[in-house]
C-alpha cells in the first residue's frame, strides 16, 4: 500500500487514522523481532497524532501525508522522543526540540510510529554498526539491509511503515533502498533543511524519503522541502510541487552512461539488470549514450577524507560534559573527555574520528584535506559539464546486492568500496534516486540509480516514474 492509496481510503472514510495506526503497530509487533528495524516506538504520541489527523481529515484539511504512519531515522531530532544515533553516547538523549522536517510533518499531522535503526552516527553501509542491535534484510534475514539508513529501508520494505525518512551522506538512502527493493531519493543539497539532523559531515548530509513508489517519494518531498531560517545552507528552489511533470512523456530525453560505472567490480547480475533497464528507456524513446567521467575514480578517496574530517570536527562536542554518556572513571577533565569518548563511541566512529583528525593535522592538511577539496571541485565541474548535454545519468546504485551479515565487518575498506557509485553525488551536491530494477540469482533486489541536475528533482522523478510504470505493465 502506498501513501496515495491510503490517502484516498482516509478521505473516503474507508479507514480511520487511528485504525490505520493500530494496523501498523500490530504488524510491527509481529515482524520487528526478526527484522530489528525500530529502536524506539512512540505509540502514545502516535495515537494522539492519529486523533488530530482524523480531525483534519473530517474538516477536509488533509494533505497527502495527513494520517499516514511513517518512521524516522534515529539521527533526526524528535522532541520528547529519544534520538540515539544508534550510539551508546546518546543512548538516553531526549532532544528539547524537533528537527525542521519533523515540525513540517507535525503540521500536516503525519503519524510518527517510531525511530528506526542506523549505523552509529550514520557511519557504515550495513546497519551492523548500531550500538543497539543489527537490522536484517526483509528479503533474506541472513543478509544486511544496507546502511546507514538500513532501519528506514527495512521498515518500509517489510510494511512496518508506509514511508520513512533517512539521511544520505554518501549513499545512505540509495544503497539500503537498493538492497531492500524500494525507492530512495537523495535530494539536491539544501533542498531539505538539515536543522535537527545530527551532523556527520555537514557539507554532504541530506535528509530524504524512502518509499514504495516514485510518486510517493515526490509527495514526501513536497511535504518536507523548502528554505529554513534555522539552516543557512537550505535553498529556496521555488518549486511547490515536485510531482507536477512526473507523468509527462520522457521521449527525446538524453541519459549519460559513464563507462567506468560498468567496469570490473560490478556483479554480473547487477550489470545485466542495468543493461536491461537501459533497453527499457531506449524503448520509451530515451537516448542513452556512453560517456567518460574522469574524476569520479577519485570520488571514494576524496569522500572519506572530507567526511571523516568533518566528522572529527562535529563529534568533538560529545565530551561527557553537557549531555550524552559520561564515564564514571576519571580524575580530571582530560580523563573525562578521553574515557567518555572511548567508552561511548563504537569502533567505526573511532576509526573515522582518527582518520579525520589525522588529515586535518598540521603537516597533513595540504597533503590530504586540501587536495580532497580540490578533487571535489573537479568532480562537480565534470558533472556540470555533462548536464549541459544530458538530462540525467544512469547506472547501478551499488556494485552488488545485499551481502551476508558479518561478511564485511572485518574489512572496512571493502565496505567503503560499496559506495563507489553513490559518493560522487554527495560530493557534487546533486539529486539522485534509486529504484528497483529486478533481482539477482538469489532473488535479492537490484537498484538502478538515476542522477539529476542540481535542483531538478522534477526531471529526475519524471525519468524514474516512466521506468517504474513501463516495467509494471
């Protein structure tokens, strides 16, 4: 069931907001023990939201999101509801304010079922780095759901929420969407306010929706996008409805296929599905041409230097003094800092803090961090030039389908390479979407990624919707 279908049922009084909310809590109770999508459920608040939503529906004031049960990644602040970031250091943190996206959802009486699992501080690609528990893939409980928004993807794919919000720093919405067979949209940097999103890498982070369909992704984007006085990096795109051109014909559109996106390292089943998707587009009258992207080969290295440097700076605030976990073993201030952080942070977070501190240190700043920023400029310039000719870029979301739980935890570098097709989008601040495009030999979902021009989510959604409808025939 989709947002659109439930909206019609609510408007037609076929179901009430309260009944719908209870339906989803029943489903969570039956299924989440196996999946492990949720960290915190907020049933009492959700029932109050459902009653307020019903009033709006009765008064004909409902938006598409009114009364629709959804979930929020647990690094987005929710007033009076725990926000843990999947970390021991914030295990009992209850924010005194809502993130801007949560305020927007509350104003429309969307129903927040709870907060969902993630890799600690959104650092990881498998949701195995959470302090609380691992999340499994609804298609195969021995496989990972992807990450870091693995809880968001798993709860939507297993019908434990109609849609969810995630955050994407280097592919953390798109990769789990691909692994779980749903739609994941990473909007242009600045389209959605980051106010209240707990920072990992501030120049790369972006909130976005995970949904069942492309149309649902557009509806959620309509509900949460917009400039925000609390976020100086938010932008006013001037677009009030991202779905306005969604159903238009895509004939004569042009897509670029980077040659290195189909090079070695791509699983044969994934490659076959991408080539098949290209044939679908060509059948619809879309021109697909191979192109060279020279600088994206350096994207992984640049991304992990920039993101780790920003993480090192952002996570310095967790010192055991004002909020969060505090060690009981210390004799002075320096020991308080050291022990609180040593005991509170997990291995992956420590690894990235150390890497980030190293590349920012005296003598290494120019050699690493400055060079990474220069590469970032080159990557963005290359994309900008490509979009002078093409309406979008097509390729895989991830080089493989979902892998086994524990398979890559001992080799972080191999896990980092799983972001090879996604990180350049964040580096350049572009919008991208992952949509399902088939299954591999193990019946695990495969994701197709489309990348669009900055602030041109309307064309991106149009291209994604056309494919989705064509393969559904």
